[in-house]
């Protein structure tokens, strides 16, 4: 656009900044953010700040992102901004900041069940089990209902649905045996659970992968759909699985498509 002498507008910069955040391009993101403000004299709106907070959060700059939201933003942060930062706290295990972010959501009267789940998972990843118990108790007192994670896989026109620790599938014994076998191979390859092992071993994605491995021909892609954002542990599990078993795994979660192949993911671990 610049070479064609077409001035980029607010929507252009939203798209570019979003692309930078999903690619982990921190320096480029800040360069475009500065270009927007100083060269094109465009005032950042809440969407631009959201992209920058997402970019910083994905890259681990959590305290800097919080500083930007609380002291430098020229517009009032909305619930999406705080949830973006809360999600980054979950990924990077920043429990203290996660609690502060939740307090801001409470001030906005915008907290949702998923926010408490994110904080709970953050504490679990940090192995702060006392805090996990406190959050579970608070959720119970407030009557907060959560949406269970669910993964589906379609085989010969039939959709098979799995939830964590699922025992309803008619081939459950084979599925669990296969998943235990997969875990043994993946541990040899370097996989370690990201959190309390007993709570992670039988997540819905892992059960769906084990089932797909049982019933699909070798080299055929494994295609899964998840109703929530894929968790860090399942993401690591699937990356290593794709390399050890030489299988392409395509996962559509609530946020994006992930293509796992050869021990890597198309999102480059930014999702």
C-alpha cells in the first residue's frame, strides 16, 4: 500500500498488528504501532491496543503489558483487553498478575466462568494447589458453571465425541490402552506433562488422538475439532506425537487451526 501511495487506515493497522501478534513478531509489531501513531497520525483504538497486548502477552512481556494497560493506554481497557492478558498469564504461569487481572474484570462486572477457569489453570500449571482449591471453592460458592472441554473426530461419516476422562465410548479399553502406549513413546522422546499429571493424562484431545490412531490408516491425517482453546499441555503432546508417529494432525480449536507435523505446529507456539 505504501509503495502504491495508498495510505493505510485504522483497519489496515488492526490486520497488520494482529498478524504480528500471531507470528510472534514483537519488534515489527511495535514498529508498525509507532508508524501508525507518528507517521500516519492515527490514534490507536481499543482494537489496536488489544493486538499489542496480545503480542506482548504471547511473547512473555506480561508485566510490561500490564503497565501499558494501566498507565499508557489512551482509551479505557475493555473486558477483551483484560481477558487477553489473563490468557497470557495462563500460558506463562504468572499467578499473581492473573489475580490482579481478575480483579479488574470484577470491577467491570464482566467476569465470566471462563475467566476463573483460566486463573485456576494458571495456578495448576504453577502447581499452587492451595490456590487451586481456593478458586474451586469460590467458583462453587458463586455457582459458576463451566463448559467442559470436548473434542470430536469424524470417522467414515460418524462423529465420535470425547470429554476428559471419558468412559462412555464402546472401545474405551482399547483407547486407554493405546493412549498409555502413546504416552510411553512420547516420554522417551522428551514429553513431560505441563502441570499435575493426573489431571492432564486423559484430556479429550489425547483420547481422540488415541482413537484416531486405532481406526485410521497410517499416513492419513488426523482431524480433530475442539470447542475450547487447546491447552498448553495438549499442544505440546500433539507436537511431539506428530513427530514420533509421523502423522499430520489438524486441530481446529476455538481460536484457530493448528497443523501439527514433524514435531512442530503451524502456529509456532503462538495461539
